[in-house]
C-alpha cells in the first residue's frame, strides 16, 4: 500500500527565493556552500512532509542523491558532491527533515526514506535518466529502504556505514528485495557498522553487489577522507562509472 501511495504522489518543488520570502531565514542556511552553490538551493517536499532543502550541483543525465548522517546536514557531503559534479553527474545533497535547513516533522527518522524518494524524484523531474542513491550512516539505511520506490530509473545504491536498522527503518529487510547493484562500505573498527555492512551485503539476493571493509574506525562520510579516503573515493567513483 505504501509503495502504491508513492507511485501516485507528486513531489512539490518550490523556488528557494519564494520560500525565503516567507521566513526570516533564507531557504538554505547551513554553514557551508559558496555563494553560487547557495543560489542553486532547492526546496521540495515528500508527500505529507515538511519542506526539504538541498543543493544541486553539476549537470547531466545521471543523477546522484546524497543522504547524510544523523545529527548532521548536507555539509558533510558537499566536498565529495563537488567531485561528483566535476565528474559529470547531477548531484543533489539535501537535509533530512529535522536536520539542517529542512523543516520539522513528528514522523521521526523512520520516515527518512520518503525524503530520499522525494529527492530522487526531483532529479528525475529535472531530466535525469539514471539515478543513484548514496547514503552515509542513517542516510545509508534510508537509501536502501527507499530503493524500491525509485524504480525503474534507479540503477544503484551505495551505503557508507549504514546500520541494518535505524529508528524503525529496516534496511536488512529491504536489502533482501534490493533489485539494483549495491555497494556497502564500512571500517573494521567501527562497531557495529562493519558487521551491519556484512549483514546487508549477505541479505542482497543478486550477485551484482560489493562489500568493502577498510582499516580504521572512520564512519559515514569520514570514510571519504583520511587514510581510507582515496581508496573509498575511487571505489565509489568506479561503482558509479561502471553502471
């Protein structure tokens, strides 16, 4: 039933300037981004949800949604979003509800997958032909749960330190029905997320999947920097390019 509701729901996209005029704060007020990037802020909604705010970078027919960690915002993704944009992708890094510049919702984190779906549909509405969702920690869980509702344009899911369950969202159950290529990355000393990555990998029924456990204790987007950074960045870019 929930999947059916998503299939008929429309994502409402609002101009950032219009949203800013109705509030004392600008639409995007996270502590990151250049002036040019902030000028491209987008405001949209998941069905029944509060306003969501994101930054869109790059162009092209392949889109990537970047979903952040708990108690963080899209700023964690912005450095890598720039790399992806320069690599020819259209990228949307956004703030989940109750985070960053986005609005408040009583739904809690269990509804994060709806935000991911709304972000993906925004890119599709803007001309993207192929779509990836990439999530860090909480965002990884949400990306896996969201995947079925972005078919048939979704072509891959990447989870960096995504827990198998988070606040009622069950990525392990969703992974058992995942119908697109997937990549799971975690650090060996980042408990319990390395074991969660293995569990999620094992749950995926298709053969087109990858698991990478790197040294150290980096978590989520910090896997993209530091000692593991170059390797993980290359791994993610290769996964995207191959598909």
